């Protein structure tokens, strides 16, 4: 079976779309037809050699996708796919049968393709780590991103008051449409002033760098800060006096620390929430497979609103 696949041929080099012959599945592996695949920062890090640097090269990248198996819609994720073995940026792939999660009837394959990372992260950080209730005032840093915008939707559906943050003025209206009651627009240097008078009880931070400190300074006593990423920079200074005097709880979310079985259970919960309207995932754009390197550029420059998805059925020009 011939497929078009986006291949990592060398770390730090652009991916190349190539035609491959799929091997026959052995053991508990199966062949799944793929329609859409999510693009995540971790995929970019893998291409750069910052994640799974000891994985096979060349290999097909892509750690989450949605498609069909035996005519039924499924999500495919986990189990070393895209890191220890070929991934999902292809029109079909050989994967472990255990990596397939059924998609509810009311969920589109496009949305499903964004749920393995974005949906699970948003659902778990809001409901498990921060345990948000309708009594909370929630601040979402980077609310125009894939995870941030989904967190806004979950917290809003719970009934919390949601403050969405973005660095771009032209994204403010879009963040409001996701469910934010108020939007603040600021870079790291201006975030403290922008949050004056606001006292969130729960903060969701996927930015790090200079954003975390001002958020802590603004927080209400006994607040909870969930750090799930550091896309703005891996280091920063924390206001330790505010951190301990306010009794702030700092909780890190690292989904890679959990087993595939744990993530699969959370994914099923998030899919049910999506089907019921208690979670919404925003798709920024759908690109053909040949434009995967453009997707990396948009992630690196943080210009995407929501999630970027590949239509792997459209190979385009390589």
C-alpha cells in the first residue's frame, strides 16, 4: 500500500513529503486510514531533535490524528507513534490497535484530530489540576493558542468568570468569542499593569518566561497556578514573597509522565465534553500535507489562533 508521508530526514531540516510503501501489520498492529492530523509544538521539537532525539531517522512524524478503522471514526495517539516509530502525517499508517480511541457520532474528524493533545491538556488542567468551579475567576495566559482557547471554553462552560490574555490586539475579539468575559492585551512587560485590579483564583500558563511572575502578583490568596508550557521562554523569575505569602499552589502538567491508558481515559472524557458542548476546540486552519513546514513556522512565531490541522489526504506539491 503506497502512501504520501511527511518525513523527518535529518534533525533541524525541513520535512519532506515522500511516497512510501507501508509494511504489512504484524502482531497487534493494524492499518488505519487517516483524514486529519494535528500539529503540535512537540512535533516541531521532534523535528529539531529536542524531543525523541534517539528515535529512528528517517521517520514519519505526527503524534495525533483522526481517521477510520474498519469504517469507524477513531483518534490515533500515543504508544510511541511519531517518536519511537513512524507517525501519522500520512494518508494511512501502521499503528498499535490499542492506540485507537472511538470518536463520538457528534464529533467531526477535524475536531477529533485536535483532541489528543489540546483537548486532553485543557480538560485535565481545568477539571483535575485546578478543579475549577463556578465560583472561580480564571486567567488564561495565551488564550488565543490551541490549548489556551480550549481552556477558555471549558472554564466558561463550568460557569467561572474567565479573563483571557493575548499579546495581539486583533485577537481580543476572537478570544471573547471563545467564551472569555474579559480580555487583556499585553506583552510580558505590560502584563502587571493590565491585570491591575483583577485577582484571579486560578491561572493557566502556557507561556512562562516573563508572564508567570506578574500573574502570580495579581492572584488572589490561596490561588492555583497551573503551568502546562513555556512557549514564550523556558526560564523566568518568580516573585517568591507573593508566592508563599499568598499561599499560591503551583501545579505543573506534564502529560508525557502519564501512561497511555491514563491519557486515553482522559481523552474519552474530553470527547464526551466536546460532544455535549462543554468543551470547544478552535481550528485555526487546515493545511495540505506539503505545507507542514509552514505550520511549524506559525507555531514558532505564535501567529495561529487555535489549532493547526493537516489534511493528509491532500499531499499537495512536495
